[in-house]
């Protein structure tokens, strides 16, 4: 009986250890600008493991990105939610977020520098295998993840969830050293078919290892749980596309980090 009790307690302890997700707020810099990110990891995991940068949507780093970071930690990764805008810069409305996101979209070198700072921060963390890194992003963050790839960053892969696919410098695709996965709402009114076609042409011309998955019936922000279309009919959560796109990312990472 005592042996059986000891066994049950040992199993319970092991299960609890596997769920030991730890989170921390991390202050870091890009040049003289102070940024404030968020890291999530499984404290019970042993040895260095792959790291994933998570880039926020246009309202800045918030609960959504923190939750996605925790979900990645539960898959065994060290996830670092980046801060593109700067410490304390968190737009409270679309009216504030639009011009701020536009500032970075119109200055791609600055956007690349900010996400590169997050990659460098993640690479230097003690639990991270610095040779096995990736980045994902949502909406504005998806655009940022693609720009990270176009910058020639030393990462294994990037994933864009319902991000804009265009760039003012499509020739920069020749710099891409990683694999690219773009997860796109087939009915997204903010990314017209011509932009999708140009992205395909860009990737093919540069001979990138790329994938584009389009989800029928899904519009912009299809992974964003709180989007109900009330603000814009072009942005709405789509449960199946959310589930399928997360699975596509999971399989993509399994291939990258095998």
C-alpha cells in the first residue's frame, strides 16, 4: 500500500512539474529606447530549448500576446513577447494605434531594428538554444515577422498570422535565410489579392522556402479571440481558422527544430 501511495504521489509531482510555466517581465533596449517584454517558459524543462519571439498586434504588447507566449511555453519553447513600441507605450484605442503602427510600417529599418533587439534578447537567455530561434506575429506583428526574415536575420523560421504581406522593398527577399509560413484569411479585406499575388512572386523570385495557407471564410484578425466584428466587419475571430493556423505553426516548428 505504501509503495502504491508513493507511486501516485510521484506521478502527481511529475504532472505538476510539467505544468510549471513561469513568466517574467523583461526590460531591454534598442539603442537608447527602453522596451518591456514578457517571457514564458517551463521551469521544469531541462537543458537549452528553442526560443520563439512573439510580436504583438497594432495595440502593442498586451494580454493576448502574453497568453500566446504561455501557450508556446506549454509546447516546450521559451517564448519572448516583444515590445516594438517602447516601455509604457500602449495605445488604448484604434485611433491611437493606427498612427503608431503606421510610424513603424513607414520606417522598415526601425521596425527591423526593434524586432532584432527582441531576437537578441531571447538569444541571450540562459534557457534558450541560441541556434534554434523563430518568430511569430499577429496582424502588425505578422508584418514585422516577415520583415525580420527580409532583413536576413539568423533565425530558423518566421510565421505571420493575418499580417500584411507587402513590403516597400520586395527585392530584400533575397536576404531571407529562414523558412517562411504565412497564415492568411482568404477573405481578408485589408490584404487585397494583388498583395497576396505580389508576395507569392516575391518569394518565388528569391527561391525562399515558403508556405502560404489561406483559410476560407476567415477575415482579418481571425485568431484574435475578442474580435467580434463590431469595430470593423473586416476583423473577426474565426474559431476553425484559429485552431488550424495554430496547428500549422506547431507542425512548422516541429520541422524546424527536429
